[in-house]
C-alpha cells in the first residue's frame, strides 16, 4: 500500500462531498443554503460561497461515529487528527490551506457556542469535541473560508457548527458501543478495546423544552510515542547491562536510530453531561441555556522492548546494545496521570422567523475547572508506580468567554443586512510545580509558569443584495480591536513581565453569485482574515538565569490572509456537482521554527513571511444512482501550498507548507437494501506531506513523520423494529499503517446497539 501514487487518488474521483437526502439537509439555491427544520444553523446562510453539511440520518447510516469529530470524516478537504477514541488533546482540524499544526485557523461551534481552543495553536489545542455527544447531533454545517464578516480571522480555513436536537415531544435515546483494535507495530502486538454508553432524555411541555444527555467512554488507545536513541559510536563499559530487543529503524529524516519501546498508551475514562433548557416567550422569541460538564481521567503507560539476560524488561540505566553504550534516563519511558474537569455555559435570547428584523444576544463561558497532569521525575518505571518525586502541571482557571449581539434586517425583498458586536476573551494560567509524590503530593517549588490574557472586540456588517435577476452579491466589513495583557513567563526563580499590546484591523469581504441557468450557479468569494497570536504563542516559553526570554516572542505579528475561491455549482437530477478553485496568500504566518534568540539557537514560534496556496476541489453527490437507494458521494482536492518568503529560515523557501498534501480524496457509497437494512463503504486518501518547514523529513512512515494513507471503512445498520436498531462496522478495513507524528489506529471493529423512543 505504501507505493500508492496520484493515479489512485484520481481513481477516487467519485467520492464524497456532502451527504444529502435527509429531510433536514441543506438545500442549494442561487448560491445560498436554505436550512429547513426547527433548529436552524448559526452559520450565515446568505453568503454565496461553499457550504457542506451532513444530517443525523446520514451519520447514522454511513459513519462509525464514536466521537463528535467523526461526523467530519468524509467532508471535502477536511481532516481531524484523531489518534484514538476519546482523543481529548490532539484531535485538531485541518482544512484546505491549514495543516494539523494550525488548529487556530478554523472555528468549531456547538449550537453557536465556541468549542475551538484559541489558548494556543497546534496539536495540543484541539476543539472541545467532548462537549458534543454524537447522539445529540441533528446536523453539522461547514462554511469554507473567511467570507463572512460575522467571523474573525480564525475562520480562514473553515467554520463548523454542530446543531444538536431539541425535542418537540418525549424522547428517549440510549446507545451502547464496543470497539476492538488488534494492533501490531515494531515489537508491539496487542489488542486495545473501548466501551461507550450514552442516554438522552428530553421533552417539550407548553413553552418549555428540555434535554439531558449523559455519556461515558472507557477507552484503551494504541501506543502513541516510542522512546528512541540515535546510534552510539561509544563502546559499552563493563558495568553496562547487556540488553536485547531494540528495533533498528530510520527516523523521519532517514537517519538510523533505535526504538526502545512504547509510551503514552492511554487508558481514558470520560464522562460528559449536557443539559439544554429552552423557553418560548412567543412564537418568535426563545431563551435557551446550555450546560456542559466534561470529566476526563487518563493514564499514560510505557512498555519496554529491552530485555536483560534474565528476560526481564529494562526501563533505565546504562545499557549495552550490540556492544555500544546507551544511557536511558528515568523519564525516557514516560508515564503520566491526568485529571481534567471542564465546564461550559451558554445563554442566548433569540428572535427568529421571517420578520423584517430579527436579533440575538448570546454569551458563553468555557472554564478549566480542574486541569492537572502529574508525572514522575526521580524513579524509573515500574518503581515510579508507587510514587516518588515528580512534577505537576496545573491549568486550573484557564478558559475563555464570549459575548455576541447580532441582528438581521430585511428592509425589502432585495436586501438582507447582518450586523453585530462580538467579544472574545482568553485567559491562560499554567504552572508547573515540583512535588515529593507525583501520585498525590502537594505542589512545592515552582519549575515554570505562563500567564496572560488576550481579548478581541469586533464590529461587523454585511449586505446580501439581489441587485438584478439571477444576480446576488454580499459586501461585508469587519473591524477588530485586539488586546494582549497581563503576560508573564517564569522559571523557578525569575519572571519576565510583558508589556500590554493593542492593535486594530479591518477585514473586507466580498461574494458574488450568478444563476447562469436553471441548473448552473457561478460563485466568487474574496475575504481578508487576520488571525491574532494566541496567549501561549505569546507567553509560553523559557527564561534564563538573567530573566531574559529564551524561546518565545511576545511581539509576534498577527497572521494576515487574503483568500479567494471561484465555484461552478451544477444541479443534477438527484444530486450536485461542484468545482471550486481556491487560493490563499498569507503574510506573517505563525509557525514553530529554528531561530537565533538572545544569542542561542532555539525552536520557537516565529512569523513566516509569506505562504502561497492554490488548489482545486471537486465535489459530487448523487442519490439513487442506477437504482433506488444507491447513493454515491465524493470529493477530490489538489493543493499546491508553498513557503515563498522566510528571512528567519531561508532553507524553507520554496518548500511545501507542513501537513498539506498535494492530493486528497474521500468517497462513500451507501445502499438501502430495505427500509431496515443499509450498508455503506467509504474510502479516504491523502498524499505525501511534511512536518518540517524545510521538508527535511522525507520518511513519513516513522515515529514523528507524516505519511500518506489510503483507508477504507465499512458499516452495516439494521433496524430491528421501531425502537431498536443495531450496527456493525470496521474502520481502516484494509489495515493501513499510517502516521501523523503518532501512529493512527489500525483495523478497528465496532458494534452498536441503539434504542429510540
């Protein structure tokens, strides 16, 4: 499979764009998406640009969804870097021109509440997917690109909105899921399993509606990291322990190294509680409140491949491998315990309907009520399981809050005017302390700390104008005032305080649609997006003994992107065909790169001068192909994304932007044999990609590498009666072994049993 080439991607032309055919699915008209149903999307559907969507019915029929992010699995040009079931800290979203290292270049909402984590940018700042249960999803809508003035610069890649159900009568839903993953890699040969359960109850009585959802996940993921050593040229001493079992391999730069074992194999326990309450003051005015509680306990454990002369595993000390000397520290085989509890509140008052003027007031709060990681430092595994000195990292009190006031005015049949005010505020409070007992001990001396706040206040307005028969345009403008303050970076004894910063930006938006014929729509969009530096990009780094910063820059510039697309949209008898040309030019892109700072060579967040991206996206969906009940969906994307200017790292100029493949494709074919039995088969392909700015990592099939992949998925669903249904499925049916720094899951079997009242 590893010799897969571009022609195979081209062979996947008949693949997925959007799952159509549900009663509540989006309908396309004159460059606009009309959303039907009682729970309208929060997305600005008047923008004539690229939208995609998937309904609850199609998720049920076609996707083995164990987490909310799985609903995006077959969307055009999207990728969620989900490493295992319940992945809470690395499942970041990648879009057309933004790789999985750029999590801050997309926006994810749940019923209009911000789930994206803009405390930082990168793999550890994934959206808070756990606040949306897959069982609650009514529909997922995606707006591609920064073409709406209603969203800030983080929308440069895409805006995703999860719309969850609100009952109109008594509803009870329960679901049990079991997963089974045999996993073989290097000397690891194990089975990793998961158990998931959820129950949802809701009702409506008079003007009141409520819904409560509770879910639990017990998941064992595959190993994610691999302790390693570069080949030694030093002869081993007499006192070194002779060991066997090390795996000779090549790293992502094709340099030889030894893999000593595995680590970061998580056993994850998650509980999620969601409550929604709504009250209708009138047929056009609703107040709603959402409460979310997410709790996560996880344990990361290692396993050594090394064995001494007695066959016992070796985790530390001076060892001899093939007569050469290696030193294994007490923390090379790392282990960790994490305990997290996050709380979310959302409150809104919204007028709706088809009146001349509608409005909404909304506020949300996301709080790291408890967020602690503990790890040993003094003793090696397995002795460290009994305690000993260690470190503890706390982010208690970290979080963000938002405020949104918006209105829509329809002065006549030709204009729809949207306007509003928005505020987003982020607070980082991270401290690492030493502790005498890493399992349960109290914090002692400080090792490091990072604190700071950012805030953006925005005003926007846009006018959707049908200025002639068959023509429609949208003109918008967004003003943003950004402020960073209270920033501090600390080591054990020194603290560097950072001055307050304040900047202002204007971002114009433009879109145009032309109904060329009854079946053809031509659309063009152009928008500027300014992505502000996050709190951790500004303040999370190091301080030397003199109190000088060593690997962070609080004066980082904001990213500034101009993005455009040109689309031809063709209506088919039972489907759609879309071809989109897109392009993006970004200045001052924020990336981690090698640089000289305070006299030392470090790897730190810096601005990359210019990145240019261009591409084509082909999207196709067709229902009832050849016969009733046979549906086909697909997408194919070609992208050329290059670094064209970077004075701080000239070796990167002309190279590919990290984690952006040249080719990617997805496809789903589903067939309803009867009204009870359905079967779906899906495929995903991604071409070669790099993780480094200078593309010096050609070996994607290695730990820390980023490989191409081709995977297939299978799902069969059977409705036993009106209330009971069952499903079985296989993800990665062809058992493709692929990497995105960590190994992705191998062939995984899924079984579900569901009850609906």
